[in-house]
C-alpha cells in the first residue's frame, strides 16, 4: 500500500508540473500580446495637471509637507521587511521559505519599497517630470518583484526566480521609455501602465487559479485591495482635501494606505509556514 501511495503522489506531482508548465506558456503568450497591444495602441500621455497636488502647504521649510513626510511610512514598511529577511537569514527554524532562494524576490521588493520613500520624497519636494522618474522606478520594480514571488510560490520556483531579473529589467525599461518619450515632447505611458497594472492583474489571476505552497496565501487579496483603495484616494486627491476641510489630501492618504499594504506583506511572511 505504501508503494502505491508513493506512485499516486508522484503522478499527482507530475500532473501538477505539466499543468503549471502549460499555464506558464499561456501567461507568456498573453503577455507578449499585451506588449504588442501597448506598441500598437495610441500613446497615453501624462496629464498636464498631474503635478498639481491639492495640498501644497509648506511647514518647517519643507514644501508640500504632507505629501513629502507621509513617504516615511514606506521607509518604515520597507525597513521592517528587510530586517525580517535579515533576521531569518541562516535561521534553520524559520518557516517563511522552504528554499532560501525564494527570499530573493522579497529582498528586491522590500529594497524597492524602501527606495520608494526616497524617490517619492525627491519627487514631491519639487514635482515635475524629471523628479517623477525617481518616484516611478522603485514602485514598478516592487510590483514586478511581487509578481516574481507569486510565480515562485504558486506556479514554479524555477520559473519565478528566472523571471525576477527579466521583470526588473522590463520594469526599469518601461519607466525609462516613458521618460524618453517625455523628452521627445510626446509622452507615452503605455509600457509603464502594462508593467504596473498588468503585473497586478497577473498576481490576482495566478492567486485565484493556483493555491500557495504556504499558509496565509489569501492575504495577497488584502494587499491588492488596499493598493486599489490607495489608487482611488490618489484620484480623489482634491475632493478628499476639500471634504476634510484642508486637513489631509487624497494623495497623502494614498501614501499611508499603500505603505500599510506593504507592511501587510511583512506580516504574512512572519506568520506563514509551508502547507502540510
């Protein structure tokens, strides 16, 4: 009976591997089509009013004080993640990763989140296209690192780790391409939109289709939902500033909510363990 169970388990793993490979090829094919669509579709320009934030008050000599200082929340969240990864490094009793290599996407993720604090402070100190470059780079890198982690934990460890450098390079190129088009006088956000929002859609789709190898896998939905709420607050920047009688703007709220979402990833890693 024992040998029979071993054979059945091996067959199940083999079938699961074949199924994962088929879905990886499907994802790759769809992604190529999305990139082609970004090339064919008319360019999406950066709105001229993008840099006109509702709360432009200065305090203690710091311009746009609330939008600048609220970025310290990213520094706290990113640093918490890095400290966690450092503490479990070399710890044989840690349960966050079955293989230490699986932590690589999270090192990139939390380094990027920490960098968001500095990039966004740099941008909000003097909002313009040149400063926005440094704000967008770490954001899109963080999202693609989370996509790599999702691939590792739900589809294929090997494919997810191989995808990490490719995704990071594509993320950087998407921002550099947008910046280059801005310098040419005809900004095009298409590739940046693909790398940020299509990556998020992939994370959600993969999470819905494939269970995580770790407990607390459903926590990813809370993370994505919080980020979506943050984007809504960003779009309602002026309205929220008016509704709060000038106390706080939607964009400041966006920073705080997105940072809470980032810290949520740290909390998941602290609690999780491999599914038995």
